[in-house]
């Protein structure tokens, strides 16, 4: 049973920073061999892609996150992190990690990020 546990969210003012973390467990496939991603879902909106980290270290970002967000991974600890800088009110959402899909593993509970103006 795969478990993805996100943490690190909170309330921050516009222009501030947060660092999110995700711990993965129960993967039948070796974590280091899976591309990982961060996603987010704002109220009344579809879940959207935020950033990805491939097995070869390549990273990718949605256009609106480029230059502000940085994804990193620690294969030994089976964690993936998202450093978010210069946060904007429109970044307010629940943030989730998962493998870079689709398909996806079952979603975790996510971590709420709220950016006040």
C-alpha cells in the first residue's frame, strides 16, 4: 500500500516562502526509479501540475511556477520537496505529491498553502 504524506503548508503573506515535503512509503517500485511530481488544487478548480523531478535529475515546472519554485528529491529518504518563493495569493491551494503521471498512486491528504495579500 503506497502512502504519500505531505507536510509543510501554512499561512504566509504574499512574497513569502514555504517549503513543502512529501514522504513516500510502500512503493513496490524503487523510489529512485520513479519520476515524482507536485500538484495542487485550488477551491473549485481542477488539480494541476506544479513541478516534476525525473530519475535523471531533470526538473520541470508549470510556466507560472518557473523561477519561483524548486523541486528536489532525496532518494535515500524517499522524500521529495518543493521550495516555494515569492508566493502569490493565486498560489493558494492544497498541494499534493505523487508519481509523475498519469496514472497516479492514491492521493494523500495534501497540505494546505494559503497566501494572503
